[in-house]
């Protein structure tokens, strides 16, 4: 039997917040579309108190950012990027162009073609998310994208050195110190000084996510992203300290980040609640993590692993940390998740920062129909066909009859022309 021990915020309250965000973003994007750079500058001054002579960083400014960082920080960034690059290259190698003669004289194939230009957004407000530069810029470059531009907001009144260094080391072609909806709008719509891109990727707050949603169709996007989500699936082999640490470790992303404990252990429920209360007294980000847990945290108690599996499938969480006696049961049977973290030895922070898998993942139930960001998101799989004179005479007759069946006279004419022109030659 499934019992909801602790509930989060209501769907109605969440929908009301979303509606306010939608209206605000629509107004901002309309302003950028009509006034370009002037609107972007005004918005940057309003929201970030930032109005430099130009938003794009020069080569000298980028080099200065890199030079100010300790050698250990540069080494750490390079270590993370090496892991992310390696896994992205493994994934890209799995994408193969194909060409096959499917019928005598009929050759079909597809090519994997990178999109031409991508805009990468790297959040830098409360938390300067250096890792997002690796996940977006570097992955796009491994995919073969020719032009990759990157935007991040100012941090404490200046470009954030580590974010800029990560963008640069990942291979960004243009780097802008520009944040929020104004950055998303400028990259997608273009301005007098920023050429528009074909695709937008990267995480962000609710306003950034909504801007990407509204621009989808005009440009491609990686996925519809909401607040960070985490689901801890655990039985009595897990302890309260581990469960609480992994829940709060993701709840600190934002005050509306859902964190859910799904367990078969009543003892773990009690121990985790005590541990959360204890850890919130010392955690430096307790103001954010505590609010998220209070408003969006849930605890669900089940009787069996099968019940936990069913609930996990329903929840379709972005991150799923599995700490049970048989974590492979969930690997074999789960279908709705962004990323799995199997066993207590690993955790979501590894995936977020350093281990090599991508941290841009589906939220708000999107894991039911999509995975996260990877090289394949930057690549268009485009088909082609080549047909011999003999084959077109045969295929054309089938096509003509099928077009007539649907009432498409113009389509039928295309087929009939080939039959008339090539059938005698084929004979």
C-alpha cells in the first residue's frame, strides 16, 4: 500500500506562479524583438545592474579571466571537461550515417548533420554554474557545431572568471556577459550586435525556461526545463544521513525544487526527517534548501519494490538516486527518468559536476518522452534517396495508385511522369 507521508505544494499554486512567469516573459521577448540592443541593454541594467560598453567579451578580457584563476581551479575544470568530452565522443561514435539498397535500384540513407549555430545559457545568479558551460558548449563542439555562443550573467558586478574560463576551454566561439530572458531573447531573435542562433540550450530559472518555451519553433531547444528535481529510492539498507544529504543536496538548487523520498522503510522515514532537521541547522544553503523541502518535499512509503517502481514511473523524476539492496532492479525496469545514480557510492552531484554524463535533464514529467542533453540533440538525422531508371518505373506505379487513393492529383502527376519517361527505357 502506498502512503503519502509528506505532501508538497498544490498543483493550483504552481500553475498560478507559472501564469505570472508566462506573461512577464512574453512582454520581455516582444520588447527585444522590436527594439533589439536597446531593449537588451535596458533589461540588463534593470535586472543585473550591468551595462558595459559591449556585452561580448574580447579575447583580452577572456584571457584575464583565465589568468585570475588558481591553477588548481583550471586543472579541476579541465578534469571535468575531459570526462564530459570522453563520454560525448563515445555517444557520438554510436551515431552512424547509413546507406542501403532496400530494393533493386533503390538506395536510401541518412546523414547525421550538426546544426550550424547554438546559443548556450549558463546560469550565474545565486550559484555560478560553471559546470553548465561544460555540459552545453563542450557537448555542442563535440557534436560538430560550427558556431557556439555562450551567455552568462554578471556575478558581483563583473563576468564570473571561472564561468568564462570554462566557456573558453570548452571551445565557445563568442562569449557574452549577459543574463536572464534578455540573453535568451538576444541569442534567439538576434540584435544589431548578436547574430541569431538556430538552437538554444542550457538550464536557468523559471523565466529563462519560459523564454525557451515561448521561442521553441523559431529556434530549437534542448528540452523544456523546470526546477531541479530529485527522487531518492531507498530501502532499509540506506541510512537517514545519506538520504537526507542527497535530498537537501538537490533541494538547494532553488526554493521550488522538488525532493522526494520513496522508501519501504518506516525507520528510514523517521531517521531522514530527523536528519533533515539536523542538517538544516548547519547547511550553508539552508535558507533555500529548507524552503524547498518545506514547500515541495515529499515522503512516500511503500510496501514493496514493485510499488516503489510504479511510483517512480509516475513521478518521472529528473534525477533518481537508487540506494536499495538491488539497484539493478530499477535500472532494468524503470523507463521514466532523466538520469539514474545506482548505489550509495555515487550521487547526483557527480553527474552535475564532473563524472561525464550530462546534467541538462528532463523535468516536469518530460522524462516520459525524452532523455537529457547529449551530442545527438545537436545533430539532425536527415534522409536522402537515390533511384535507378528501372526502379523508378516500378516504384512510380505503386506511388501513382496510392496518391490517387488519397486524392493527391499533383503527387500522382509526379509519379506518372517518371513512369511515362522511364518505363520504356526500363523495358
